[in-house]
């Protein structure tokens, strides 16, 4: 796609590209993988570890439970608002620089969390953490594409998916262990070793030449405002006391989004990647990912309420019953990523969502008095289905984007994941408010969402959708033969 065949001598990756023409050479590739894994673990663990410490923080700082929840919502909201703008900025200033600057900001903010003595100060530094996390996550998928050979891209994204899911699953456990032996500020500080490892190995990260297009500051502000107002308004509608104000906030966000999209349509490299979404294969992948993340979050958040209220499970047994989901995902996701380098992602996604639909139906219609095993194997089956769907889906989005737009594609993946999870959390809160969130309704809703994701995946097998994208990608990366 217009990439020059030679690079100046000052390009730090020129020699590597000249030798391998694809991905980083060994052993540098292993060092870069280590940096990306440690950095991803840092952001995911320290982003989710605060959840378990909220009651302790509320007690020590003398604030109410409803107020302390802002520690989580501020972080999530800032992430969603900044991922796409930072992906665009990373394309301009360089992927490696964006990633390491983001990690540095995150590390400094994490250290400041350790010294927080009031809720307002803690909210400020949590917002700073989100800024750094957005900087790193916005370009991580693009760096993965630059690190691995094209024939191993699915494997790389599968490994990254395992790091994300295992870190998210481990965060509450790590937080609980830390709180058992130390005050809550150590909950934030325990992720610092991951930061030091990632920054030390970061010299090995690929450093492709940045683009020279002008960064649209106004567009970045409008993008952040659109996501912030719409998601913030939806959250306030569930948790607040003024539906009229919440509706006004959402409507303002929609209005900003309308003018933002009109403005972005005129840009050759838009912050909101409309150029990528015009490709049917990417648009279908994004819709499928969004509905899949809503479905998974709907089930994972509603299941503890059902197990507690309907079946009388203790908190420890609830955690043990849900654990097979991430544990199975850790095994299945890298296998699915590896297979996506050889088998059409549309087929893998269809199989994965078929497994998930069956598992969700089995969870919805549990026996009247389910044993631990009755729940555990169903959760494992469901986790394997989503693990089969998500890495190939992400591989298709990244692999179908032109190389110079890989950061935008990666930012799109992360934004869709966070938006889907946030939508799922809001949906569960709404179902609970309606009195149907602790029964079989949430898994049945998840069934419908999983069916949509599966249909989107299977639709990508149509030659009229798949083949044009393959031609476009091969024009950008001649060695790519496996994009489906």
C-alpha cells in the first residue's frame, strides 16, 4: 500500500526487515514478546486489582461505598475515551514511543496511588493511570503485528489474549492476597515489577517509521467526548436518580458523535477508523466482537448473583465455579490463534459461537439443585467457545488492515472490547434493577448476542466479502496468504 522498498539507514528496524522481510529476527523477537506480555499484564492487573480493595479503601478514607466505585468507573471511562485518539497519535509519533510513554505515565501514576490519602487525589491518579494504559493498549496490537511474522500473527494475538484473560482473572486473587498481608496502597504497587521488566525489555520492541500526517486534535477531543458522554450517560441512567439528566447527557454525546463522524469522513486517516469499517470483513468482525464481549460480560457478572441468590452458593464456591472459564480460555485461546493462521477465521468463529450458544443454553437451564461439577463444566465449555472466537476475530481485524493503519485497527479492537464489557455491565445492572438479573434471563440474552456474533463470523466466509480484503492485504504484505 505504497510502502517504500528501502528505508533510510537511520531506521532502527531497517536491518531486521532487510533480513527477514517480516517480523523481528530472533532472539530480538523473544525480547519484544516479553516486553509486550509484561506490559499488558501490568495494565490489566493494576486496572482490575482495585475492585477487590474498594471496601477497604472506602473504610480507610472515610467515604461511602457508592463514592468509592468511582475509582473503577473513572479508569474504565478514561480508557474508552482515549484509546482511538492515542492510536491515531501513535501512528504519528511512532508505535514504540507511544507504548513506552504510556507505560511510563502508568508506572508513575501507580506509584502516586501508593501515596494517596484522599479519594479526590486517588481519582486523579487513577485517571492518570488510565491515560498511560490507553497509550500502551492503543498500539499494542500494532506492535504485535510488527513483531511476529505474518504466518504467526494469529499465534501472537492468541498469546496476547491469554495474557489479557489470565491477568484479568488473576487480579482479584492477587488483590486479596496483598490485602491479607499489607495495607491497600500495596495493591497498586504490586504491579510495579511488571513495569520495570517491560521497560527494560522495551528496547527490543519494533520501531517502524511513523507517518507524517497531521494529528487532528479537534477530532481527538470530539472522539473522547462522544464516548465519554454516551457511556457516562448510560452509566448514570442505571446508577443515578435523574433519568432526564442521563438522557440529556446521552443525547449530547450522540449529537457530538454525529458531527464527529461527518467530519471524519473527509479525513484520509481518521481517528475513528471509518476507512477500515468500510471494509465488510472488518465491519462484520467488529460487530461480532462487540456482541461477543457483551454476551460474555453479561454472563460473568450475572452468574455470581444467580449462584448466590438462587442456589445458595458461598462467595468462595462462586469464585471456584466461575474459575473454569478463564482457565479453559488460557488453553484454548492460543490454540485458536495458532489455528487462525491456517483455517479461515470465519469458520473458527462460527464453531466458537456455536459452542458458546450450546453452553449458554445449558447454563440457563441448570438443574434445580446443581452441583459444583454441573456448573464448572458448563463454564469451561462456554469459555472454550469464546476462546475459539476472539483471537481469530482479532487476527482478522489486524491482518485485514493496511500495515500503516495497524495502530488504528488495534485501537479499534481494544475500544470494542471495553465498550462491549461496559455495555454488558450496564445491561446486567438494568436486568438486576428489573428483578430478572439473578435468574436465567441474562444467559438467554447472552444466547441471542452469541448468535449474532456467530452469524457475523460465518458471513465472512462469503467470497464476495473475503476475497477483496485478501487482495488488499496482499498488496500491503506480499507474504500474507492466510487472511480469511
